[in-house]
C-alpha cells in the first residue's frame, strides 16, 4: 500500500474512533444533563413549598394553596402538615404523584390537581379514609387505579377533558357511583385492566325505574289489583335486566 493510502486508512480509523467516543460521550452528557435538570427542578419545587409553609398561619394549617407555582415535584416538605385537609395544586407542571403521598396526608378531604401533566395515580389512594373531592380535569390520565373503588368517602370526582380509557366512557358518563362500582368489581375479581372491557352495569334509567317501582310497592298496599300490577311489572323488569346481562 502506498504511503498516501496508508495515511488515508489511519485518518479514517481516527475519525471513526472520534465519532464513536463523541457519540457515547454525548449520551452520557445528555443523561447527566437530564439528571441535573431534574435535581434543579426538585430543589426549586422544594424551596417554593417550604416558602409557602413558612408563610402559613398556624390557624390555617388545614388548607394550603400551591396553585400556579410552576411546581414539577411534590416533596416531603408537605408531609409535615399532618392535619392538612384542603390542598390546591391546580395549574402546575406535576407529572407524578409520589407513591406514599396519600399515606402521609391521612386527613386530606379536598385535592385539586386540575391542569397538570399527571398520567397516573398511585394505588395507595385506595387506602385513604377521608378524601371527599378529587379534581383531575385537564390531565393526560388514561386509567384510574382500581383501588379508587375502595374510596367510600369520595363524593365528587372531576374527570373533564381527561383522555380516559379505563373506566370506559359508557361507565364514566353514568356518574361517580357507577364508576366506583365498576372499579370495585374489577378489583375484587382481580381482572387485568388491559383486558377488553364489557361492563355489566345497569343503566341509570333502569336504576331509576326500579327505584320508582320500589317506592310504589312500599306505598300502594291497596287496592290489591294495583299491588298485583306492580308485582308483575317488577318481575318483567327483573327478567329484562337478567336477559340483557346474559347477552
């Protein structure tokens, strides 16, 4: 091989080595940069939360407003408020709720998480005993944890503009009681939430009709013909319900 060819080969090898080193180094640098940014954002969130806690009046420790503070993380600073009942976190940049969040705030009754970037809720929410209102509007959450079905205290659930896939739309549109029932059924039967969803829940119309019939049966003891007519109607409705569930 001539000298020029040898030089060309050596230069080519050097370029490949440089390129490979630069690529790997770039990957490490990118990873380090991401860790650095995450650490900075966590520190910034922690400082903001601590500042709000410092300004909190002793007699108002049951309510904390952290709305629109550009928070990206929820830090353990919050856990010092054992009696916290109302927590407002609307309009931040939160994407994750810590796994132990609900265990450390056992007295929470109101949680506003609207307009964040939350994709899922921790299963630990199902162990909460006090939560009454949960606002999730405008979060990219697709699935609710089945453990929410265990929240006997929950009376209000805001899911507007959430791209929910589980529970399915036909369940969500029927309201909170049906949502909780659906989640409890899945949880009790240990079903995989990725399985095809075929809810076997009575429609609101059917529930209302049964409630009306029950009320008439309770009040209309006489005349016998009227009671007989309602008994017949009740049997028909029960047959229709069973038929619809078996097909």
